[in-house]
């Protein structure tokens, strides 16, 4: 909400020329939702401070962005931190208020542009949820700033609520004003992982222009690009390619602190491959993927000519839409499209559409059901849908101790209602098999550790009458 | 030649196939005797698919359409006439198949008109330019067909051999089916499988109030004279004979009652087999038939032939009482009721089987009743069960008398079961009768309710409610609800209610307020509601509680085993607590308070559904508070303090405009402080039940009652007595009863509201004095909220009170919110009413699911 720049360059009032703003006046620039005020709290030869103050209209803000946004109909939307933080709005304000300075222009005193000056800047307050202080330092220190931060409690009345994600950030460095401005301009939205009021191809251009001369060599380059462009893979890669020109470029790597996510991803791929192998080996022609998610397994099934009828079922309509996009269902040739159907369904409701399949895949689904709903799930799948083969996977809790980033006693996903050890899973699955006239075998998925087993456990059920 | 006018008779639900060559006058005949909508014509179908009714290349499409239309009509129970030449056997065969598929009777009416007349008629029509050979060919096909029509499956065949004969038909009378006795309204005493248990039958009839006297045999009284209780009629569900000790007397008594008009009887599979035996057909004399054969051997030929004829004449099933009651030996699916076909008769006799054989060597029965969704009550027998139990408005009352069980009758419409114990075990059943009982402690309905069907909740749904007729749930909303319901909601057996949203009062006319009691009271005044109850609105989270007197109460009434003595869930059906031990302690304490208060005895119940507010807000909304409310406060406080510092510093420099800016940001600072004060009041740490505070405001339902017929004063007073039993946990809700036309009372309640909200209260809720209140425009809003000025900061944002902001925010409309509140209210109450009258769970769930689906409608959440 507030950005101040102080210099002790001599004479300090040179700052006023550089910024092209009169030191004795209160000035303003219009923003889409409010105004930014520019004024000098201090202006003499020894020290000069300029302040850029955002005055965001909170009512207008939610009105404008509220139209059609995904959270427009949640209450939280209307109690919003945006008017009080330095977010993308601040970057917009910097670009508007100090455009000439940022572009390295100064009509009256062009020689000032390239002078390195001592600067002391303060930003109130920066939201930095994920990386916190570490990220702030990682972004600014390589650019030569000495960094001081102050973090605030969520609410001093409730110390048990812990710290907030808000920081007042103070940076000191000797550099050119235009560099300072572009650094701040680019890095503010990088820190703020929340809503940016932009992201388009146009942003790639802006990023490249503003990042010229420093971004290419910044050690956190990829992270900056990705977070600036808000994890839009396509745009981020596009920017990276153009930035590095003829250097070879791999995929934009995920954040370092998400190494565990990568491990999870590969485990997931491995799991799907094992499940696919089982489905192929079962000799099935028709298969239903219960809890198909975005359709990774469906895509693999489509590649096997053996499967003539493929049904993907998920409870989330949004995810099914994404699956349809990923599979390019709309553009699929008719013969191929004939083989696959997506349908919304919940595994706790009996559903005629699920009946009559040779095989069902139920990959990492049951742990998302409350334990007392498993009985309904069992009946839906084994009593009514009755596929000849069921391939079902779930995490093996014993293996959790090998995940370094997982605290003891916590589960792998916040939506998991339970995670079973091998004994619990095998007992449950065996009972299901007996009750429903199936035979069941178990296989580990992933690297098997001698004491705790594999990360994923898999049960393969075969209906008795088809044995 | 003079032709006498003549009437044709056809069954009321038939597929009438007109047969005749081109130009034989079929269309004219059809138009003369049938309604336009009853006629499906091939020419017309040709025109629909090709714009040309003579386009022979469109024939395939046209007939596909014709069959489609005919099928839809038959499915809906409507007589249908097919106007096509139908001279070829294959075209007729497909129509017979169609009729059978819908259990309708195929009727053939042949118009056999001389060729020259047909040709002459065709010549007059310029669009029909096909040659005479076509007519000739059609006629010869028709001629060849005539004597095969019966074999083809037509049950009524009329051949009209000349133009005169055709014209002489004055009327086509529609005769209802034998099974259609909708005009008989009962009351009935429906009696299950007797199987020769004569003594028990006499005992049961006596218990039901029938007076049975032995008299001299005369005509067809078979030696019995029976006087029924006034207006009542007995209905026998078949299987009168076999296995038991005295089938002949059972037959005599039933035949006597049927002939005298005091009873109806439908046939059972055993009766049919006996009839076949008596007709000299080759049947296996076992499964108890051997006993009947032996007993009948002592009777004379005359009696045996009477029995044979009586059984032969029995109608497979009856539809009584305007379609509200169906009786059949083995039950009947909805799409077969009131229809006639071999398949219907077979179903009535044997029910539905899967073709498999179970471990006792008996056919595995398919439980058609668990899928039954029909409106008519179906009463049946056939399968012996330990207890007669309802399942989806069907009931099997064969309680295995001959196997040593009981002989049971269902009194209709009272739905009362009356039984007598068997005198002895006459035969041992192949499958032990308490077989299922040993496995299952739940009732059939509860066991069936274990699993809901997705078809009962998805797609566009129209739900009939008592309070507001039909409530429509759009498909996109049920899509959203399915995800929420299946991922987050608790066991659907608990969910007998979800609370409706509540509308705020209209926007306040006073300058400084968004909401004020004036508008809330004014709403009720306009509706003509004189008395209202104003209740303090607590700021916590909405909670619905189901509490049982003990676990047994929950098991027997909710069919939930080994979960808990109750549950506490949120307005979206999620478990309120994430800490299971805290939850159990809380529920136990509520149950104990109800016991202490003498609640169970006072309301004659062992469970209750309460609507309540549970404090503190922070117990449920912790994440929202931390991520949103406290976060905004923290950011704003830190930033604004820097801003005010910098502006204060700048102010000494005497720059034009800075003072104004400083003032503005100081005001922002004040608003943020107020905002923080506001939300902090609703937060405190919860480590034990002692930290919770529960304020119930509605006693929604107890066994046999939904308490919407009481006033809110009753609810408040009854709740007060519960609160008194445990004041440490319960919080009584302050309230005032106000006459909205009395100025003094109105001013008094406004002052009360100002005081409440001035101390940080959320505000108040204004309800009509009676729970259900009907005003000038129908059902009145069940509640209107009126929130305090400071509380609204956490809804509209910290700075909402700033003059310019408030001006813009005042531009809001409550009408969609009100409409939503009303629809959700109607659905919520409907859910409770259905649960209380023991409807199947899917009927309850449909309403609850509807509330959740409506909640996904896009409406300003700040209202």
C-alpha cells in the first residue's frame, strides 16, 4: 500500500528530477480501481524521500473483479487484503507514476539517469505466503540489496494463530534508480502468490522488457518467471525460451521446495503404468476408470487397441471438463471418440451406467471417502457394478516415514480421510472379496522397502464366476 | 342390402392395428372412431421425415418414427391406433411385439374393401399415382393374412368385409380390463398366503371382525355365510391351497365369499398349478400339491370342477381405489400395473427371478421392490418373511403361516397389520424363514436405504413440496451438489434436513445504516402478519443436531449402527466437528440435558432434530478467520500505521492536500480497528466442551411430528426448559414478541436491537409468530434477519461505512435471496415431513440434496 524511496545522494533532491515529480506538491495518478498519491515526506539536499501511496477503492475492486470470477460468490471475496498490500496494483502504480524514470529518461538532467546512488526503500506490506522471508532474500539479495524484514502476527489477541504472511520490507543498495524501479516492479508480483489482476501474452513482453539486463543472470530466474506468470506453464516456457535465446531449455522446473511433488508425480506415473499392465493382462475389452481425474489413465487406455469401451467417471464436473480438454475430446476422430465417454458420478450412489464392464480401475480413490462410507462404495462397485476385474490402489501408510517432508502422523494429502497400513488394507480387501464372491491378490507399487513395503499398495479382484 | 348398425368392443388399453389396402378408408375410419392424438399414421410420419407423405424412400425412417411414437403412448398407458396398410405379416409382427413390450392388448381391425373401390378412390387423389398392380398385390397379401391373425397374437380381431359393413359401425366401445377395479375404494382387509391353514384363517377373519357361520350348502355358498364388518371387503392374495391341513375348506370359504361379493381373490402359483392338475394337465404333484390332491380326493366331482373353474377365472391382479392400491400374489412392477399380457400374469404369480438357484435349491428372487418407485401401494405375498415390512410403498405380508409363522392381514387404508399365530408347523421350509433376520438387524427399508441411486439426485429435478408445490433444481446445480454431497457430507441417513438460507431486511432508508429493524418489521406488516417474534441472532455457526435418547433409538429410527448417539452437522451437511472425542462428549452432554429436562417424555419421542447456532464462530470458521479476516486486519494495521506515520511526517511540510489525506487514512485506521474488534468478539479458543455454547432455536422434529404447527413462542419456551437443564452448555435466546402495528412495541424492539448490536451482537431475526405463516401473497418468509452496523463490517468489508461506499452498497436487491430462501425452506420442511412419515430415504435425500443444490445458485453471499 505504501512504497517509499529515500536517497542520501548529494544533492538528494536530484531524486525529484529523476522521478519527474515536484517535491512540494501532492500529486496523483489514476488507477483502474482508485488512485496512487505521490508526495515527499522529506526533501532537502541531505535526504530526500518520496512516497507512493495506494488508495484503492475496496467496493469498486470487488465489483469489477467480482463479475464471473470463480470466488465471486464466496464471502471471503468481499473482505479482501488487496487494498492494504503492495501487490500487482503497486507495480501498476510504479509504472504509471514513475514511467519516465523506469524507462531511464530524464529530460532536464539526462546525466542523472546513469548515476549510482545510495537508496533505502520500504514496502508496506508485502504478502509472501509460500516462501516468506527466505524467498524475499533469495529474490533481492542476488541483486545487491541488503534486506531487512518485519513480519506481523495474524492477530495479537490470538497469539496461537501464529504469524501472518505480511512483511514490511526494507532494502538498501547503491544502484541506478531505473534498475531499482524495474526490480521492484517485477519482484512484487513474484512474491505475491495470490490473485494478480493480469496474465496474458502481453505480460511476457513486459517481463522481458523490465527484466532486461538482470533477469537473465538471476539465480532464481526460473522461479521468478514462473511466479510472475502465475504458473501458467505455456507462457512461462515461452518467456524462458526467448530470454535464453540459443541455450537449450528443458521444461520449466517446479519450485525447489516442491521436490516432494516431483517424487509424487513419478510415483503416480509408475502407479498408472502398473494399473494399465494389470488391466491389459486381465484380457478386458471394456473398462471403467472410477475417479478418473484429469484423465491420465484414460489417455493410456486409449492407446491400447484392446479396450473398445472406456468410461471415465469422476465426481467433479470441473475436473471432467479438464479431462475432456486434455484428451482433446472435441477434436478426436469419430472412431476413437466412440470408444470413450466421460461421466459425472459418485461412488457412494448406485449407478446403472457402471454395470457390465470387464474391468474397473480405482486408483487412489478410496482414501478420499470417509471410512463409514466404504460400505456404500463396496456395494456400488462389487454388488451392483460388478466388473469382472477390479484393480484398486491406495497409499501404504507404513511408507510415509520415508517421505522426509511429511510430518509424523500426517497424511499425504489434506483430503485423505485415512491411510492404511498393509495389514489394514489387505484385511478390508479380503473381506470385500469374500462378501462379494471375488478372489483378491495383492501387489506392491513402487520401490519396495524391506521393512515398510512399497509406497502404494494394489489389490486385484477377480469375480469368482469368471475365474 | 340393409345393414344393422353395430358396435365393436376393444380393451381400453390396446394397440389397434388397422389392416387394409391403400384406399380402403383406414384414415377415414380412424378419424371417425378415434381421437386425433390416438392415431399414428404412416403417411403422416412419411411427411414428417421427408415433407412428402407419399415418399416411399422415406418408409424406413417413417416407420421408425411411427414405432417410437406408438411406444411412448403405450408406455404412458394410452390407447393407440396404427394407421398403415399392415398387409404384410412382418409389419404386423413388429406391432404385436410392441404391444407385448408394454403389456397392452393387440387388436386387429381389417377393412376388406373390393379392389375397384380402392382404385377408384386412389384415382381421385392426384398424389397417389401408383398403378393398379400395387393394390392387387396388397389385396392378395391381405387375403393370405386373414386366417393367421390369431396365431400372430392378436387377441381381438374384427374383419369388416364391405363398405356398408364399415359404415355400419356406429361406435367402438372401450372395455376396461378385468383387473381395473379403481372404482372400488375399500376399505379392505388383505390376507396373505393361507396354504390350507383353515383354522388360522377363521381366527384371523374373526379378529378382523368378520362373522363366519356354517350354513346348509345352497347354490354357491359352499356351506358358509360370512358377514363382513360394515363397508369392508376381504382380499385374498392367492396360494390358498397346498402344504396345509385343510385346503378344501379354505377353498370353500373363499369361493363362498367371492361369490357373495365379500371378497376378491387373486391367484397364486400354487392355485394355478392345482387348476392345471384339475384340468388334467401333466403337472408334478409335489411342493405340497400332493396334500391338496389327497384332500380333494375325498370331495365330489362337482366340487372339484367348481374349484377348477373358480381358479381359472381368477384375474392376475387388481388395481383398486383410484389406482392407489395394487394387489397381486407376488407383487407387481409399476409399468405392469393395470395392464394385461402373459408377462404380467407370470410376474403376478412368480415375481421376478434372476434365473439363478440359491444354496437351498430355490430360485434367486430379484428384489423388484427395492427399485419400486410407483405411486400405488403394492400388497403381495408369495415369499415367506419373518415380518411384514414396508419397502418403497410395497409390503410382503406372507408371514409363513404354514411353516409355523403367522397368518397376516393388512388393513387398508389404515396400514395396520393384524396376525394370528400358526397352530403348528405344518411343513418345514426349504429356506429357513428367519434367514434374513439373522443377518440383518435393520428393517428392509433401512437396509435398502443403505444405498441411494444416482438417478434419484442427478439431472434437472422437480420436487413436489407441501408448502410451495413444485421446486425445480437445475441440472447445473445438482452437478455441483453431487460433488459436495459425496465428498464432504456425512452419511445420508443422518441428513433429514438442511437449513434454508435467510434473507436480510430490505435495504435501510436511513443514511447511516444498511439494515435496520424498521424494514424487517415492515415486511411482515405488508404481508398482514400481526405478531412476530424477534430473536437475538447469535454469531456462531449454524448447526443441525440429531440427538437420540440412546444408541438404540438411533439404530432403530435412523438405521445407523455403531456410529453415535447423534450427530452435529453444518448447513452444508458436513460433520461439524473434526475432533471425534470432543464431538462425542458434546453429543452426550446434549442428550443428557434433554433427559434431565424430561424432554423425551414431554414430546413422547426418543430422538430430536434441533436447529441451532453453535458458538464460537472460530470453532468452525478457523480457516476462514485466519486466512481471510485476521489476515486482512494484520495487513491493514501494519500498512496503515506506516502510512499514517509518513503522512504525519509530511504534514509538517505544509503541502496542500496532505492534511485531508491524513484524515482519510486515519479514518481508515479507525475502521480497521472497529473491524478487528468486531470479528474478535466471535472468537475464543476451544479446548473442551465447556468452551462451547449452544443456542437452539427450533425443535424441528421428533418421532411422528414436525413441529412447524407450533408458534415460535412454543419453540422458545420449550428450548428454555432444555437450557435450564444445562446452562453451562446451552444458551437461551433472548427474544421479544411484537405486534407490528403497535408503535410502542415497535420502538421498544428497535431500541432493544440497537442495544444488542451496540454491544457487538450480530443482530436479530424476525419471524412470524406462527412457524408457518400465510399472508396476503401466500407463504411468508420464515425469517428475516436484521444485522448490526458493526457486525456488517465483516460481511461488507472494513470500510463499508464510508459515506461513498455505503451509498453504492445500498444498491442491492433482496428479491432473489428471498425466493431462494422460500424454496429452500419448502424443501427442508418437506424433507422432515417425509422422514417423519417414514418415506424411503431417497425421498428425504432428494429434498436435502435439493437444498444443497439450490445453495449453489449464484447469489450475493453478503445478503
